C-alpha cells in the first residue's frame, strides 16, 4: 500500500473523529456573575415551579457577547450545558409530577444594561409569539429586572456567588423569582416548559425612546437556534444543519505531524 496515501487517510480519520466530538459547556460553580449594569451581563437560565415556588438560577458561564449577533449564528452548533445544578439538585427542586403537569418553566437570557434607556437583550421566546408589537419601555423594564436579579445572585445576603442559586420558597433569601421569572417582554412570550417544545432565540437592540422593538432571530441557513430543557433538567442550545467543528489544538498538531511524515515519504519515493 502507498505510504503517502495511508498517512493521508490517517490524517482524515483523525480530523473526522474530532468533528464528531459533541460540545459540552463547563458551567462555573461560583461567580460573580457578570452584572448587566456594568455592560455584557451573564447568560442566565432561570427555572421555577409555578405550584411549589421552588427555583433555580444558574449562570451558564457566558455573557451577552457569547452568541454575537444573530447574523453570526453557525449551523451545526450544539452545546449541552448538562443537567442544571446536577441531577440530585434538579430532582429535589422539581419533581417528575410537577414537570409532568407543566408547572416547571424556564427562560434563558443575557442583557447589556450599561445604558439603561437603550439596553440590548438576548432572550428565548415561544415560536409564533408576536414580535413587533412591543415598545422599548417593556425592554427597559425587563432589563432592569435582570440587573436586580444578577445583583441578588452576587449578594452576600443571598446567593453569595454560589452557582447555581436555589430556593425552596418565595421567602428564601435566594429566591430570584421576583426578577427572573419573567414570562413576557411586553407581548412577547419568552418562557418555556421543561420537557416541552423548544424555544427560539432572539436579540433585540433598543431603538430608543418608546419606539416599537424589532427583535432579530438567531438562525443560520434557515435553521433556527433553539433552547430545550428536558424533563430531567438537561439544557441544550442547538442550531440544526452541518458546519465545520473547531478542532482541539492537539489534533491539529497530530494532523500536521502526519502530513510531515507524508512529505518525508514522498521525498524518499522521488529519490529512489
């Protein structure tokens, strides 16, 4: 067998195996969570049970710049954030019975509220929700609530930078439902149900004044970016389609080394 072809095949196999590696996000176990009042605020998932008033707020490790602009969305992206809080924590807060009843709801959002009158927000929303009937005042109110919520996550009197932040009642100091349990921005329905349909993902940049908002959907090649929270608590961000996957540096080194061997083999063949 031709050595040159054999090495090239090995390079191809190594690169293909790298492309098959799923993306898995490492969620921080502590903060402080970036506060939207200071600029790019943390990417937050908030889960709450409407019947038992238990809640979980988790900083996912990114901020409002993580996904860039909707135009920068990459097809084939899949990020698994794992079971929120770990399976023991999630199951203790949200029972299978409550999940089955549709009482466990969630949102994912990141806000930049450095200029409070003209904030920017990334947020989940139900497919088909009205997008062009909400005014800037609703975005301002929503962004302000997110600032208060993140401040609570970082507060020594409440969550004290512990990630995730959990609560078993509305009277607990760590209960963030007052701020994060938002089901709407104006007329836009932004919350989903654990174990339910996927939520779409949008970005809205304040138009200033009290003008009508014009959210833009994260999508690539006609494939919508979506968030899903399984009944077991596994949070996943996904964009359908195929795209090149960034390779770990070690595999690039392996590939370049194998190609170097191929070059040596070729020179020996020509010299023979």
